[in-house]
């Protein structure tokens, strides 16, 4: 069957989940019953220590595998649009474009200071067994031993860590584990957001404008319905197809919290974030 692959691109903790959940409330817009399918994306490249993939990583066997996964899901779900949100995809847009030349993208950016503070909590979060069991269902069987070992090492590291942080969480930029060992956590999170946004910017500025929709998280939460109505217009669907109940679940008080928590940032963290904040029109920290 024919379907449209639609990828939500954004750094972790940028509002990608609520955007995906709202869009998949539209009839015929479907996604996997799992928060992310990063280990499916990594199949065939699982030896890489990071998530920064490019066109050369989209070898024929990788292309066949990933297209097969999407084709199979679309056929099983009856999707007219397959919506996929994996935050590590912010580091590999060219890889996706090579595999899915007809892909469309929604790029969401959130203030990196709010992102860093939110991400720092996730780095220290305990294991949620229900979440883990859901994700295991979406791990290619041949890759389970590799990722099982990595999971164990990560949790041992967390138990031994003075501040209970994981060895790595979220999109893995090159050198992330060294950063996690050597830097304050807020600087690691600042670097993570900066690299994700920088790589996404670099790739998406070359994308056909008709295949790309950009949105700021702050605009979405300020006026959820208007923001989603604009996305619907871009996607070529009637606004009446949007689920008002789903849109109503978007919190409107979840931006700007960094201002009362600025003391949690080191000068180095704020310096890391500053260039991307300026590029995307956010007010400076000082």
C-alpha cells in the first residue's frame, strides 16, 4: 500500500512526544506502540558508539531492512501516514533522506535551557520496567545481546555514580560518554541539545521547503490549536480531522522555567547553548 512517511525531528525533551501523540490522533496517522524505535534505526550499524549517521551508513542491506519495517507496519496498521518520532533522528536526517526519498519532516525546537534542565532529570531517572518491556519488543533479535550488555553496564554505572546519572541517555553524539564522565551533567545536556539542533539545522536547510514544517515548542504550547491547524494545512488535511481532546492535553505552562533555575547552569553550559539560542530567536541568558 502507499503511505507517507512523516518524521518528527527534535532533540530529546523538546515536545516531540506530545506532538507525535497529537498527530497520531488523526485517523489514518499511525505510529508504533513504543516511545521510540532507535534500536531498529541502528540495526546494521549497531557497532557505532553514537547516533550520528550519514548517507554512507544507508547501505543497501540497511535500506532494505528499514523500508521493510515501515512497509510492514503500514500494511498491518492500515496507515496512510506513518509518523515516527525518535529523538536520535535529529543526528541523522541525511541517513533518513537516503532511505526514504519521499520523507516529510516536522522540525520542533525548544529553548535549550528548558531542554537541558528536563534532560538532566531523565539522565538520573530510575528504570521503568513497563517502559523497558515495551521497548524490548522493538529490538531486532540479533541485536539483543549487544544492547542487553550495554543496558547492564549503563545501570551499573548509574548505581556507582555519585549523582546517580546514567553513562548516557538520549541521542548519543560522538564523545558523549567522555563528556558524561568529565563534565557536570548540565553541561552534558547543554552539549547534547546543541549538537542535535546544529546537526538538524545543517541537514534540514537543504531540504525541499515543501517537505519541511518548522515549529517552536513555545508557540505550540502558547496556542496549541492554531499551531496544529497550521500543520494540518501544510499536510494537506482538513483542520476538522484534528482531535480537539488530544490538543487539549498540551500543557500551556511548560516553557520558560529556566529563568527561575538559572543558578543550576554553569557559565560553560550557558556558553554552549548561546549560539543555537540566538539562531532560533530565543532571548539571551543574561
